[in-house]
C-alpha cells in the first residue's frame, strides 16, 4: 500500500482544530496567490484571512506566498494602499473621503509603490509578524514572533525585531545553494510523502539522495 499524501484542497486539514486553514482553497482575490499546503492558524476567524491579514490591498500589487508556509496567528501583510504622501504639510488622504475632495485623487494614485510582496516556499512566520509592502522573503526563511519586516530576507535567513534584522542564516552559503538546487517543495507530492522524515529531520546530503530517486520506480 503506497503512502497517502495529505489533501491540498482541504480547507481544514486538521478537522479537530478548525483554527487551522489551508490558504490556497480559501483565498478568492486574483491579487493573492498561495501555494499548496501553506496554512494560517487563528483561534478567532482564520477564514477571514483576506480581510483581516492582508491590509490596505487597494492597488494592483500582488501578494504571492509559496508552498508549505506556516503563518502564525496575527501574521499580517501591509500592502501599498497603506501609503500616504509625506512631501507636503499633511499626510491625511483627503481625496479618499469623497465629495469635491475626490477631484484630487491624483495625489493618491501617483504615490510610489514598492511592487508585489513575495514570500518563498517553506517560510515560517511567528505569532504577530508584520510584513511591509514590496518585501521579498526567501525560501526556507524564519520570521520571528512580533517581527516587523521592512526589507528583504534572504533564503534560509532568520529575521526578528522591529524593524527586523537578519539574525543569522540557517545554513552556510554552500549548503543554501545545495538546498535551493534540491528545491524539495517542487517534488511530486507522492515523493514528498515518501520522504517526509528526511525533509523534516535529514541532512542536506540526505535530501540530495532523496532527490536523485525521484525518477526511480
């Protein structure tokens, strides 16, 4: 009997814990892209992720979250719509209030944007992490609880603090290159299922050995 993979389409992968949701079958916005098995945990209303955790998403920029990411309670993404003018005496967004003030909407629309927010694969966000607009977080990174990420985080980096800084990387540069070459998150899900223990607790060499077996019967 071959091992059975988990179901990437299940909204609640742990039925006894409805606070956990897979994001790919949940999100509806065409501006949010989430890979298989990335999940969010929230005891209040995890199904409100799009409105409670992706904030100020008024513009065209996209939020891209890779596969196998773990988002702790309160992880939030601030999008470019949160931006205000700072080159004049007031930062108040008068045009958004309507009436004749709306005639000056160009003062809002011509604000510079930082582009898409992109999260790689296998990223772990601690409780209450906040990601600012246009940030890119690399594969295998860890974002500490309460961190406010204002700049890019490298592959397999650990970032924490406000503003977040790179604390260290989980592997040295040579091993990070090897891990990115293996890219286990792109393996067929059946092959991942056979090698869960290696992916979770093996060495880089173990992963490379498992990767070499993908095309074997």
